[in-house]
């Protein structure tokens, strides 16, 4: 049996009310008042498509051995690197093995996530691989006071496909590919360019999605009434409803498009909606999911009894529940680099990233891998030639030890108004890990007034620095104190 063996999701902590955007920008473009309802997710200033993909991937791999992964496909339209395997960064953050695996990027189309999923399933069905992790993530920047600013949201989803312990059996797929341009982003451009909305609604979503779904039904011999949930992205609520009506789908069988509490998360959205459906699914349920973009991919799954055995995880439901309102529009605009602010002299340093050091220390930097003394069992990060235990002092007698998935607690912290940061004050402190080991980390997804000594903390893969002059993005791990509204 081939299908989904695990799932995970990540929606950023921050949400911004669309009404807040209207209150600040409707003077410039009053039409946005027509879509002022609900809220959209907003990535923190130190998050991007890669960091969110890592969060979703870790969630998906809850209770599973990451060393057993045989491949990782990363789908995104907002990858930080044009000539570097972005999936490789995610794999390094997961501390995957480097031999015998296939890592690949899927991009340039909103259905890249479903295309990656079909490719992974085909590889498993052929016997070429036993499992592949598919992660989709997007953090799309938009111009201010536009409909896209109102429609888009940030988020990620991950699905593990395999042939053992399948929770949702793959029942087939069908694809329609055509060069229908609802929007595009030209090479070197910062923002998407969108065509006229009626064209996108009526000729795009309204025709292509039903055509692909009807094509799948004809190919498989199944009927639309066989499915407990039909899942497809469309941020036009009226069009979303009319597609269901035209296909003869009962209202209760249509998966909510999450427009009111998240927004459209780009390449991730079909998988985000699928994860949300799996969180509520029961054995025997049949799910149909479609991904739209220069055509449409359609996949069908049937939920098995194994879904009852899946370990608890954050998922989409948990991510939506942990929200914190971003009530400051200027902060939102700065997080998106839509306004220019002075970081001061300390923010002017622009060191060249030493790629040789990054290679030698890749496990330590990207995987948060330290060392554990083989003699006394003491973990330490970063690793040194000598054990830090004063009763041991063993030399060069270590094994790798992963800290990324270890829980910790705050030993001490401070708020620094002099450090260059987009969201002052910079909060950082000492974290002690369960099982041993402690080190200094930047804190994120928290306000200074919320942090307390002794508070639990977990690690999160984040954007550490951006070298604008050379086009390089650096990543490292930060601590997330478990405050109310935090992760």
C-alpha cells in the first residue's frame, strides 16, 4: 500500500486583521474594503519559506526517525536561492543523512506542491524509494494596498509519503497542464503581477479546477459523491462555492478554504487544506485534493485505521490556535520590507559568509548538532575537544547529539535596545536543555515582558542574517519561550 504516512503543518504565530489594513491603506485604494473580513497569517521578520518548511517538516516527523528519509521535495514560489538546492537547506536542518537520498526543488507554479506530491508517490509506487518527505511553503511579498495583500497568507505543510503504516492510501491522480496566466512574477521582480480578477475567477478557477476534477472522475470511475471531503484552493469565496455547486458537491463535503483565518498560502495551500482535512478524518473517509496553477493536479486518498495511531502534533489546527494579533500596521510593513528604517551603525556590518566554515560546521549550524561524551554522557553545544564535565575532562571521545528537538528552559535573559534588530529590543539568553547541555540563543516569537526565568522553551529554525550585497541568506536556530500565544 502506498500513500500518506504522516503529516505536519505550520502557520506563523502572527495574524493581521484585514480591517487593520483597510484602516491604514483604504485612503489610497478604497476597493480593498470589499474584502475586509477575517484575518491573514504573517510570518515573523526572521521567517521565510525555508524556515517555515523546516517547522512543518519537524512537525510531520514527530515520532519518526529522520535518518530513514530517502528523499525530500521542497515546493515554493519564494525560494531564497535561485542557484542552490533549497531542499538541501531543509534537509540539513532536519539532520538527514547525505548518502542515498534525493533532494529536489519544485517551483515557478502554485501547484508545485501537488506536483511534488505526485512525483513522490510515483517514485514510491515504482519501487525506486520507500519514502519521501514533501514540504511546501510560501511567504509572498505584495505591494501595499492591493487585493493580493488582502488575499495572501504565509504558511507551510508537510506530507510524508511511503509504503508502510499508511494513514491515507493513494487512490490515483490526474493532471491538466496549460499556460493559463492568472498572475506571474518576472525574473528579478519583487512582486507578483496579477491579471483582472473576473478573468482569474471565471476562466481560471471556475473552469480549470472542475475540468481537472471531472477528468479524474472519468479516469478513475469514481463519483464526486464518494468523497467525504473535496479540497481545492480558491480565495474568491463566491467562486469557491460555485465550483462546488457546479460539481454537485454537498456543502458539508467542501473543505473550508481558510480565507477568514489564514489566507492563501501559495504552493503550500492545497497541502495545508489537506492536512486540515486529515486532522478531522476518520478511517474510511475519502479525500479529493486539487492544486491550481497553470493547470490543475488532482489526487485522491482513502483514510485507513492507521490514522488512529498517529502521535499528536501541532498541525494546522494547533498552529491556528496559537495565534497572536499583530495590531501594529507599521510593524507589519517593516517585517515585509515595505518601508525603509535605519538600523543604526551596528546594523551596517555586512560580513561575507565563509562558505568553507559553513561546510565544515554544517551539522552544528544548520542541524544544531552538538556532542555527547561517550565516557560520562554529558551533552554539550557547541562541541569542544574536551568534555565540559569537570569530573570527566575526556578528550576527543564524543558522538553526535541533536539539540533541535530537545525541550529546554530559560536560565537567564535580557532585552537589548542597542543591538541591530527589526523588532527591538533584541531578546536573548541562556537555555538549558532537558538531558543536559546549555548555550546562548536569540529568542523569537515573544515579547520581552512575556519571558520569565524557568519558562519552557523549544528551538526554531530561523533566518539569521541576509547579505543583500551578495544575495546570501544565513540560517540558525533560535529559542521560542512557551509564552501565551507562542508556539
